[in-house]
C-alpha cells in the first residue's frame, strides 16, 4: 500500500540516490531555519521539508520547499521545458517528489551594493512576505543568541537567522 512505511522509505531512498532529498548541511547555503511537516490519510501521505537560508549564488534569501508524496499536484508545466520529452523525463524521474523556491524577502537597498552577502549599514527595514520588518540592532541579535561574525557589519545569513526567530 502507498502509505506503509516500507513504501515511503523506498521513495525517500530513491530521492537520496537521485540527490533530490535535501542536505541540511549543504555547503552552498547558510541555513537559518527548517521545518518538517507530515500528512497522512488512509489513502495518501506527504512529507514537506522547508529550508530557509541564504546562498550567495542565489543573491537573495530563499525558502526551498521539498515535497515527497504519494500524489503530487501543480507539477511544473510542459512550457517550462525545452520540449515535451524533457517534461516527460522530469515526471518519470520525479514521480513522488518535487521542489520549489520562494523568496520571502524582497530585493532592495538593504543589501550592500559591493557585496550582497552583507546588510548595508544604513538599512532600516526589509520587506518580508509583503510587510515591513525593521532591521535589528546588534543587541537584538545577541538577545536571540545570534553571534555577529564581524560587527558592526551584519551578514545576510545572520539577518535571516534573526528573521526566522521573530517572524
């Protein structure tokens, strides 16, 4: 049955073998927070892993949403692929898994123009999921147990860790 432990573990093992299961120690991402959600009915199951962090390669903080399930919906559209065969390969190679990126923090003047891994010294706020969020003081980071590596300069991943804790 598709909701028995052996079946679910086999799906997860296939994803590990195909490198589509998330690595929480990914060397390209400064991790800020993760969340695991599990769902099950008599007929279906799903596991969702959300990893929020900052990758300098991406330029903006993102949340990578990994979904593993007995049934998946809202898959990538064929128009996102070079041809129909490529889309068919995507579906065949990923029958029980998918991933999406969302960008909860808007681009803006809060990142240093010369180094987008640093929060600009005069930044006062970021737009987080459509709402203004003030940039914390150095004391607020410390109150949350976040060590600033090179004060007074704050790195983007340090800000992400603060935001993950408060918002």
